[in-house]
């Protein structure tokens, strides 16, 4: 069973959330992706949250847009760490998603990332960092990934 579960509220979230999948692939971290909507498929959300830990999932990345209740509801159903990705929206630019995810009541945290693709990439890196606490080989791959990113940044801007 892969250690990371990537869930999202809709197929329309996948172009953003596949950025998380891509980075996890780069780091050699197993993952699964599922559409689990808090509003449209609440029973699926309930089963996923109830079963994730027992199936071997160790971190959940949850992306949703608009009235983005998926990450918070997932955090209420599983003791696993939940990382929330606010999806950019046409109507409100993703601030709606951000506010829906970030303002959890005390006791049930969601680690909330930036809006959009940057948030999805960072969610993958955060999940990898959590797993790397007990996986030295992954910790080394994560350091190498970060070093490669640093090395790719030019010192002098060009036209
Ligand atoms: C949310 O509603 C989803 O996470 C998605 O970001 C948003 C819009 O969904 P679609 O109408 O594109 O399916 O539940």
C-alpha cells in the first residue's frame, strides 16, 4: 500500500493535484489518487477516512476548491496528518478555498499549503519530509531534490 493518499474533490482538481503526484514520483514515494468529494460523495469520504490508516496510508494530501470542506472533514475522520491544498477558483481566485481549509477549529488541524500548483508541489514535499523522519534513504533523496532546485536557480538574470 502506498504511504501517501492524494484525494481531491473533483476531476477538475487533478491538473493541480497531479503536481503533487509528479513530485512524489520524483522522490520515489508511493501514492494513490482518488476523487473524494465532501459534498457529492460524502459516504466515500467517510469510508476513506475510516480506512486510510488501516490500509497503510501515512499522510493524506487533500485538495479542494470553493467551499473546500474535504481536507477538514478528512482531518475529522482520520488521525493521520492531513495536508490541505486550496484549489484556485475562477470566481474568487482560490481565497475561498484557502479560507475554507485554513480556519480549522482547535483540535483538528489541517496543514494548509499555498493556493494552486505551488501548494500541491509543497504538499508533496511536506508529505515526503514527514515520511523521511523514519526513512533515511528518502531523507537523502529529499536533500538531493532540494539541492538540485537550488542549483537550477541562476545567479544572474538573463533576457
Ligand atoms: C470542489 O468544487 C472541488 O474540489 C472543485 O475544486 C470544485 C468545483 O468542482 P467541479 O464543479 O469542477 O466538479 O468540490
